[in-house]
C-alpha cells in the first residue's frame, strides 16, 4: 500500500490512504510496522497536496496524525515530517478547511508541537497564533482542544511572546467564553492556567492601540 501511494492513479492512492487511515485509527500498533517502511513521510506529504481531492488530503493528514500520536512514530518520523514542510502545509490547509480537515491539520500541528523543534517551528510561523485563536470555538470541540493545547504548550515553554501575541488577537476573550461552554476538563484546566499567565503580561499590551484589554489590569 505504501508503494501504491506513489503511483499516478489518484483513485488508487485514495483507496490506499483511506485504508491506512482506518487501520491506524482502529489499532495504533500498526504504526510500529508502518514507520519502518521507506518513503512513508514523502508519500503522505505529497498526498496532502493532491489536486482536486479533498478526501485524499484529509485522510493523509489523518494518517500523519495517527503516526505522530504514537511514541515510536513521533520519535522516528517527526524530524522528517518537519523537513518536508508539514507545519507549513498544515497551516495552509487550515485557512479555508472544513471541519474534518481542520481537525486533522490541527491534530498534526498539536502532535508535532510535542517536541521542542516542532513547537518552535510552529510558533515561529506568522500564521500560527492568529489561526489557532481564530479556530477556537469556531470548528468543533476537538479542534478547540487542539488549539488550546498548542497555545498552552507555547505558553509553558516559551518566553511569553506567544502569550502577548495571543492576547493581541483576542485569546483572552475566547478563553473566557470557552470556559462557559462544554469542553473537556483537561482543556478547561489549560485554559484557566493560560488566563492566569496572560495576566502577568497585561502591561505589555500598552504598546497596542486598543481599549479591549483594559479589564486585564484586574487579576484573574
């Protein structure tokens, strides 16, 4: 199936990647075998650029997500996925993606952000923080979980620049609103922790010409 992912027949590639998606989502132990096959990252990355085939693109991101969700898959293949531009491709896919594609692209970004190299690559991209904040509460609960998870990782492991940027594009209001709707307990804990951290950087917002953050002078 891996070999068939590289042939010119789009219908055949679609069938293969759909089958792989079902295999890996059903039983992640299949990843242990899959990651040792040569050419896996290259084939999957090529399929994320498949013209006129939304289902192929979505399934490809799904397979990448399931690979990176396992320790062996992340350790062996995340550096190669980074070299092949998975961060840029995922962010580009998010711009006009539907629910399913948004969830998988965000999932890939969240998993790739588990490593320092991946996290720095995602955070440095100009689109990352604005897109993550924008997608909170606008796609699905799963997408919101991924967005909050990534912003939390940036906040916990960075120098505060990501927090200030997130504040500037409306993250504080989004996180407050998110706490009032149904979402996972882990996501609520991360959101609450970020709100407290954001309060430490409220003074940096004085350089922005905006009155929307005046209430941040109050402790959260």
